[in-house]
């Protein structure tokens, strides 16, 4: 007898543009993992929850001003038909007003069973539905997208690569940026030289300990100069003895 496999980590995306998915998530590493059932993707068309014959999902903002606002009744109906409100699930609204996404948050979300991601269009969604359904607001950065869909793709991609079995060599995951709190050291491969530029000598030496120390120095130098904010936090964090 073969056991039925339990439901894999699942992203459920509420959107007016379901045709945007899987998009980039159907290719490369996340695409292969999706095909092999290591995770699942569902889309819910918010327009299917509209109440009138014109299938209206938006309306003019109270108080005036430009653009349109997504109606709370339509969005709430889509959420209520989709989210369970369970402990193992997060209900997220992608928005520049949200807490900025970072690797610690990605790790937490990849450890849940399911994410329900709400993608807004227009000027955004009615504030009351965010409150009433207890949505977490997450931003992928300080810039304005035309909709939440590319932000959902970014968030899902970051989570999926942390799922067991998705990345071939999981040792690589602990070494990378944000897991160590540092930016990555520079990488080199053949040919050497290339356009007259030499690969740093130490990398050709075969001295593994020297290579490790050189990479650490490089990672620290690049973090200090490019990202003083990360460097300060790295200084505060408890360190292992390497
Ligand atoms: N938008 N991080 C406006 C974003 C965004 C971001 C999504 C555009 C929501 C209404 N989302 N809609 N930055 O710019 O997450």
C-alpha cells in the first residue's frame, strides 16, 4: 500500500489576474519543485465574488481623489471562501504600507502549511477589510508596483526555495546572504584570466582555511561599505566562533 502524501506547502493567491500565475514560478527551481509536488499553487479570481451583473470589484474613494478602491464586501467574500483562519496559515496583503519583507519572515512563512496572499489593484483595498479579516501587511520594498501580483511572486519564490528538497545542496542555504547577516563574498569561475582580469590568487591555492577567511573578510568589507544598516545589525547579533 502506498500512503497518500499530505498536502504540500501551498500558496493561494487571490487576484483579479489569475493568468499572471504561475508566471516565473513555473520555471527553473520553483517550477521543477511545483511539478514534483513539493509545493502547490492555487489562484482565486476575486471577480468571481462580485455581486452584480457587471461583476464590479471596485468603486470611487469616499472623500474624493484619483483612482478606484477595491470593495471590502467582494474581497471579504473571496477571503471567506478561501482562508481557514487556522494556526498553520497566514493571510497576507501585499502593500507598500506593510512591514518590509526579510529573510527571517520568509523562514517563518515557509514553515507554515499555507499562505493566502491578497493582491490589490487600483489604489488598494478598503481599509476595513484589512482590519476585519486580520490581514498581515507585507511590503517587498519601497517602490510602487501596478499591483500586488509581482510582490506575491517574490514572496512565494523566497519561501519555496527553503522547503525541504527544493534546493539540491541545503548547506548552501546557511552560507548565503541574510542567513549569516552579511552580503555574499564575490564568486569566480573559468576562464582565468578573462579579458586580462585575474581570479584572486588565494582561490587557486587549495588552502581551504585561507579561502574561508578571505571570503569572510570580503563579505564583511562589502557589507560595511554597501549596507551599513546590515553591518550594524550584524555587529549586534550573537556570533558563532568562526
Ligand atoms: N503594491 N510591496 C499597490 C506594491 C507593493 C509593494 C501592491 C502596489 C498593492 C495596491 N506590494 N497595490 N511595494 O507596490 O508589496
